[in-house]
């Protein structure tokens, strides 16, 4: 996993999504730590299935979702324009810290 790389994408609704395709399911918990400790979002919901894990986080009325599934790898996505800036900031942070996580 030392060669992980993330890429910024747009969701089908046109909001930012940062994806790390080659990350395994356990990597979601490392990103969750960054989301809560560095970006100060609070976990409000999580769903774990056989082939997927999803976690919703909220901060000041802004919700983002962190997830992993067998089709996309690990991703964090915005649900509105207000969340887009946090996904951009998180993506930039992860770009420089992926090998450290």
C-alpha cells in the first residue's frame, strides 16, 4: 500500500469526491481519524456491509461521506457545494500524507 495515490473526481450530482482506488477496507479508518482529528467533523452514522463501509460526518451543518467498496476503493465525498471545499482541502492534505498514514 505504499504506492497509494488519490484523485479528485465529481460525483453524479457534481460535487467533489476524492478517491483512492487501491486502498483496502482498513484504510477507511485511517482517513476517518484525519476527518475527525484534523478537520473536526463528527461521526453521525456508519453502515458496514460485506462489500462496503460508509461513514457520514457532520460539521456546522455540512455533511460528507467517507466510504469504501469493492468497486471504488476508498473515497470521501461532499453532498453539497459547502462540502466541496472540505473535500478539496482533505484531498490536498491526503496527497501529501498518504504514505504516512
